[in-house]
C-alpha cells in the first residue's frame, strides 16, 4: 500500500476537485457499511478518529439483530466504535462527481482493535507472517451472475424465473462480452479508476455468468480490492439496469460461483517468491509444501471462515468444479488446493474451496493462517490426488454450516491465530444463521409436502 499523509491527501483532493467524502468498512459478512461525512469532519477524523455505531457487527446481512453475541447488543447499548481512516486507501469514485472514498479500521474506546473487525483479523495474521520473515502475496478471482432485473423486480418474482443477462452456456465467449461491451467496459474502467486492477475478465459457462481475476497484491490490499470489486460490480450493474449476485449457488442446475484465492510467500522485502523451488518436483519449494500441508490440516477447522453461509455448502458437490474433500493436486481443478508451477515469479497455491459469497478478509486470513501453521509446524504434504471426486479415502469436508461452525468453535488453533473474542463472536453469528434457516419454510418443502403428505 502507498502510505499517504494528510497533506498529500489534501493535495489529491485539490487535484481531483474532491468536495465530498464517503467512508466504509467491512462487517462480519464482508458487506461494506459506510456513510458520507462532511469535509470538516473528515479533516478532523483523519488526524484522530470518528464514531461509528457498533451495530454493524451486531446484526446479520438483513439487519436483523443477533441475540447471541457478547461484543455488542442491547446489553451494551450499541455504543460507538472508533473508526480510523486508512489514508492509504484513498480512491476517487467515478460514478459520483467530486467524491472520494476511504476504508476505515475499527477500534474500541480504549484504542484496542475491535476483535470482530475482519480487516483487523487479517492484519493480525499478516503481522504473524511478517514476524516469521515473510511477505504474503494474494490474488482473488470471482464468478458471479448478471440478470436483467432490479432489486425490486427480483423480490417481486421471489427470485424465480429471473431473466439472465444472456441465455445458455457460453464460456469464454467473445460474442457475449462484445455484445455487452458498453457494460463490460464500464466495469473495467471503473475498476481501473478505483485502483482495482484486473488481470482477466470473461464469460463463464452459464447464463449471464462472468469470471474476473483481480491482480495480485500484498494480502491486505488484495482483500480490500476484493471487497471493493464486489461492490463495484453490483453498483455498475444496477446503474445499467441489471442485478448481480455473488451467491455461492443460486440455482441447483447451474455451476456455483467460486472465489478462489491465489497465494504465495515472498521474502521480507517482497523481492523473491519463496514458493519456487529450483529443480524440485513441480517447482515447489519445501516452504510451499509445508504451507500447503498446513492448509490441508486446518481446512476442516477453518472452513466456516471460507464458506460462511448456508448457501456456501450447496456449491460443494461432486462434478461441479468445486472441491468436496481435503485434497491437493498439481494443476488439478478437482482438488481443494491446486499447486500452480509457474516459474520463479508465479509459482503459487490456489485455494479452490472458497466461494464468491465469502468475506474476503476472513477467507484470506483463514487460508493464510493455515498455511503459516504448516510452516511453523513443518507439516508434511501427502501425495497428490488425481481425481478428487473419486478419492474416497480423503477426509470429507463438513457438509453444512452447523458442523463447520462446531469444528471452528472447538478449534484451539483458530483461537491462537484469530483471537478468542473473534472466534466466539463469529461462531455465534454462524449459529444464528443456522437457526434462521432451520425455522424457514422453503419452496422445496411446500412443493414436496403441501398437498401430498
């Protein structure tokens, strides 16, 4: 990240004719929550902090208050957190005239980091990596669907019979992206303006589905860009009269949406990729093998940070390009981890378990922390898998959110890497999610039981 001082920000404001400031931070689900503040308040807050109600960590994605968390609630009165502006995240919003945007970090009144803040959880893991002498590099790629709908029309249809942006299965289509080039270019240009550099953008196989690879960066900046990218896509889509979804599995008959995480460790100065092993099998250094072995060992325990919703687990079924067990392979897209031999600069591991619905800060934190665990404990990498869907001896992943949450809550290693308070808070929010689902009556139940049973 480019560290910026307040005088530099003032100069940038003058250059871009900034008159308004918008601030935002990720909640526990990775949703950006924010507000506009006056220029006077910004200049004051930039040197200290400003108040931001902690209810954003006390409610779910539908703004329904949790009844089982300790860090905030009616018992605390929902007080303000201290929000500190990260000046290095300065961006100009292209769809709003003369408006800037910054990300914020959240702190308790005593100045300690707020333990449930996803950005802090990731910072904590990065600091551990840096103390070990490593500089983590990360890139996130997303799949997502577009529809010829708006939020109201989708609700009116109960999310059924929605019209996709384009029909049929047509992956890597030059035709589809060219027909919608005005829309596509708006996304590309907006990302460029907002310092979210993209490496690839194409249609995937499915009606109205696209895939985008965000360029690698240091771990925190990569997670920032992933969170911003999801918001950018949603905003640009709605401004064009479309609706985007990053649900892991919006339709049982179509492939799900991934959020794959590419990772490597560089040396302290960020000059050398330490995952590249000259002359070693698959160009994998011993460090990379330890890292991947740790990711495999803790994959089940940390899975809920990677797959945090009820819907996440609908994607994880055989034969749909999503992993179902704890496996790795060399350039293998059936496994949970895909080792990618790509020379001195590009050799890396792809964490394929992650879906598009995950909180990018927590997904990166979990995948990175488990890798660091493997390095610290010198975990041994087992033999690779050929077809993971036929690897019946491989440990199965938790089949649902309830089991994944129980594993996470009981994990001492999660508490070590992410902190006691975060583990308790996050586990409670996922247990809430499970309870909301268990009392819901679904369309499947109505269609199956209403008349016949």
